[in-house]
């Protein structure tokens, strides 16, 4: 299996036909598009458009429609207290547990190097066994990756270009002590969410 198999979470419009490629892992849809997703599609990464309080509805809707939920993607919107916000996410998941095998992906409010508040939020994600979502084009990405690896919190990427996403995997490998070994980096950088999936597949094919 290629190092890059399953790396892409495909956020093209919900009506787009699936891509026949091993580089796509989860089909990503916004919660507002769940009613239009065809039964049997999936596994899905459902991107929430609201806060933690919105967890129960999309989880229940996916179950009612027989949709396979692979990940739930939510954001910490309280930049002043992201750790407290992360605890609210945990409470919402206690009230509406994800199906077996599904993981919660939590977007951190980052716009620079790690801060004490951001690191406290990462601590909460470690307790929650969540996946930290970070921008691939963040200038301070290495610092955040280092902090996540230190807490054994896996990472999913958003935004940026295919090259930036692939470079982030190599940065994770270097931080772990295996520079140049993308397979090591993939143990920690699980996926990259993109709506330009065709271009991303072309880029990964060139790396394989």
C-alpha cells in the first residue's frame, strides 16, 4: 500500500460522483448536505457548520439514514478559552456518542505559534483522543505539529496546497526523528481535507 493511500478527505460538492482512487479516504460533506447524501455513500467525514451543541443532530441523522460516519469535524470557536471549548465538545460527545471506529476532528483556533491557551486545548484533545485539525499553510505549523506529537495527538490538515500538505507529513517525520520517511509522518498526519481532490490526486501520484 502506498504511503499516501487514504490521505485525502474529499470535500467536493456532495452531488459529485466518487473518485475511483486509493488516495481518497473519507468522503467529506457539510452537515447541511447530509440530507442529500445518497444512502450507501461513505464512510463520511461530516463537517459541522455550528458549534459543539450541534453534534447530536448530525450524528442521529446519519444513523437514521444508514450513512457510515467515519469522522465528525468540529471547530473550537472560543479563541479566548479553547480548552474550555474542547471540554464542551467532550460533553456533547458524551451525550451523543459517535459510532464505533469514528473519530472527532477538532479545529484549533490558530493564527500563529502555539500559545499557552492553545497548548491547554491540545491537552484536552489528548484526553478526548481527538484528531487536531491544523492549516497546512500555517506559517507556524511546525511548532503546532511538534506540540501535537509531544502529546501523541494525531493531526488532520485543512487548506493549503497539495505540496504544503505533503511537506507537513515530512515535517512530522523529521520531528519524530525519521527525516524523509513519509510513512512515519503518516502515522501522525492522518489526512488532508480538500475540495480540489483531482489536483491533489495528481500530485500524490507524482510522489508515489
